[in-house]
């Protein structure tokens, strides 16, 4: 594997000419493994009792950062295949995470790393410092850190309170945590946090809660939760590892103390959200795009995509079905129906791709339920609006979303990506119908797609 954990100045400053399409597409696109599932399985395997083989693991910047972060905690991830997508994860002996003095975890810009691994620090034998890309300093962290402090850990900030960089020192009575089962996490086994800005705060705690003596109750004390499907995904993954987790009422989760062990072999589903740009290409350029190994049942928010694009006029067919997956066939005519109001609260991560499709619709569309996207890799709402306006397409930022106003006065421009992989693929999608689009820092797509430019060009051949 090439080193994809760091992006250099050349990556950031180079321009990528987005391909323009003047003919219908006919392509089969194999999408790599899910980043969300890959990083959840890596955490669950790390806190398990025995080695686990993960097949179809995504190898991208985010997963490389996760693997490197787990190595700081003594977890080994040995590649069993030439492409690195089959990995044997070996947890440390006795479940004790022994870290070196002055250990530092590089989170890059990966939300799953900065949230999930930070929660894992509760079980380390020493303090661990967490740092990341400059853009990561703007991503909120305080809710998960508040939870760790409620469980007895201490947090030292080296910048703005609630953000990277910081150091987590585990409570002394958790040094031998998980070895004799007699240690306690203090008297407070209920944590109360405001997770309004990201479902990852809840997921981070759900992933590690089974190791807390007597279990843990997590209570959300903020406004409406974003992305419940991501939380449900985490709950199902914990159960797959033998955990006992339920949601007795809205905004409350209970996890029993329990050993976690994933099956000996786990197959990672394709990343359905990463399929969004390719699915969208069928509508924007017209033609057919097929995505193999589409799961018939999934907890991924991207599983909602077929129904969404069908509302825009796409023809959806599932063919070559097996017991658990099929080939998704998406056919577009080049004519796209506007959607007056689309609630994307359950699938906010596909909002940039949906916005790119609707930019060419036959009327005004609005996306709602995505206010939390202001706290992602960048403020995605303002970024989408700015970039649509840049190329002559009307767009307004709403309280919880965006309004998209298609235009006949579109023109090529150099488009910003804001170090955000989904803004980069968003720009590529616009380039299919707007000639002269050049994209800054297309390399940021390495976050979840190791070689997006090649995949995109091959789709158009």
C-alpha cells in the first residue's frame, strides 16, 4: 500500500480537469469497502478476545489512519492479501492497551479516528495525545471527551477547549481494565452528552461500552439526533460481536458489560455512500451505471440512494441477486426531476452528491435535515452553496439545509474542495455537464476512495 495518511502541498495545489461527458454512460463500477463499517470493525476487533480476519476492508486514508492509531495501542493489523483488503486484526494480550510514553495518535481529518480511538483511550495504561490535520482542529470533539471525564478520565487541551489537539489520561482504576473484571469506572455509569453535532459521539461510546464494568447508559441531552442510521449501524455491529445493546427510549442507550468477539471472519460491505457519485453520473450524463455486490439488507445510510434517485426519474433494477446481495442498475435519461423537499437527516453524507444531481433538475429543489453538516470536514452547507454559485447555479443556505436553483448560465471554473472528499466528488459530478471544471486537491478523495480519478475516468470509457 502507498502512504495515503498524509497529503502534501503538491496534492493540494495541483488542479484536476474534471471529465466532460457528451455521450451516455454504460459502466460497471466496483465500489471499495465501507469506510464506516471498516473502521467500526477495526475497533471491535481491537477490543475483542481473539484475532479476526476482515475481508473487503477499505484501504484509504481514513482506514490507514485507523490502523496506525490502533498500532499505538498495541493492536496488530497484518495484511493477508496483496492489495491489503484482507487483514488479520490481533488484539493485545489480556486486552490491555499498553502505550509508550508520549504516545501520539494522528487522526488526520478522520472523524471516526478522532472520536472512536479517543474513546478507546479510556482503557490505555498511559496518557495518549491526539492530533490531526489543521482542518481537523475545527471539528467538534467535546461530547466524547465530556463522557470520558464523567467516567473518570482527565483531558488536557493544547488549543481551543473541545477540539484537537488534546491529551487523554485514563482513570487510575482502569489500568488493569478488562483483566480481572473487578475494576470499576467510578460511581457514575451514566454519561450525559449533547451529540447534536454528530452521531459519531454516540457511536464512539457504544463501541467501547461493553468493557465498562456493570455496563453503561448513554443519554443524549441535546436537540434532535443526526443520522440515526449510523447509530443503528453501530448497535448492529456491537451485537454482531456479541454485545448487548438496546435503545429503551429516544436518546437513551443501554449497554451491558460483556466480552466482545467478532466472528472469525467478517466481510465488509461496499461503501454505498461512495457509490453516490457514480449513481449520480447515470442521471447527469444519461445511461446506465451498475454497482455489483449491493447488499439486499444494510444499515448503511447509502442504502437509501436507490429510492432517492428513483424520485428524480432514474430507473432502478436489481439483477443477478444472491442470498445477500445483487447488482444495482441505475439508468438515467439525462432528464432529472426536481424534489420540492427532501429530508436527508438519515443520510446526510450523500447530500453533496444529491445536490450535484439536482443542480441539473427541471426545477427548484430543497434539501432539509442536514444542519449537522456544518460540522463535518468543512461546513458542507456553505461549501455546496458557494461552489454552485461559483459555476453559475443558484443556491441558498437554509436553517437546516440548502435550496438549489438550476440555471442555464453555467460555466467552467476552478472549484474548491475544502479538504473534503465529498466536495471533490461533488465537483467531478458537476463537470460531467459543465465543460471546463478544474478541481483543486482531488487527492482529498483518498480519504475513502484510494484512486477516485482512475475510477471516474474508467466509468466514462
